C-alpha cells in the first residue's frame, strides 16, 4: 500500500517537473532558440529520466508483492503440514498419510 502511494506521488511529481520548463517558457517567452530547441530537449530528457526510474519503481513494487505472496503461501503450507502431521500421529497412520490415494 505504501509503495503504491509512493509510485503515484512519484508520477505526479515527475509530470510536474517535466511540464514546468514548458510552462515557464509560455509564461516568460525568451529567444527563439531556447523556445524551439533547449526547452523541448530539456523536457524530453527529463521525461526519459523519469520513465526509466518509473520502470525501476514498478519492478520494486512487483518484487515486494511477490515476496509478500510467497510468505503467505509458505505460512499456509506450513499450517497444512502441521495439521496433517498431528492428524497422522494421532491415528498412527504415519506411513499411509502422505501416500497419494488413487
């Protein structure tokens, strides 16, 4: 949940930073060279930079979700194994409990 909040706030911040040079150029016009070359190149470079880090952040979120899912699955399987062990020991059928039944 926290990583999702960080991801969305990062995207909002990245959008603002990429649009900021364009908005500044519209509000305070400067020379034709900076308006047609430098400002678009700066915005493009910032966009590429933020897209790269957005991919890294998505990878981190997916990795964290998989880690949490694996923990839950391991805990559930341990609970089932413990239950089966108690059941088999109580019935003295330890050899037959873990054989597949066809």
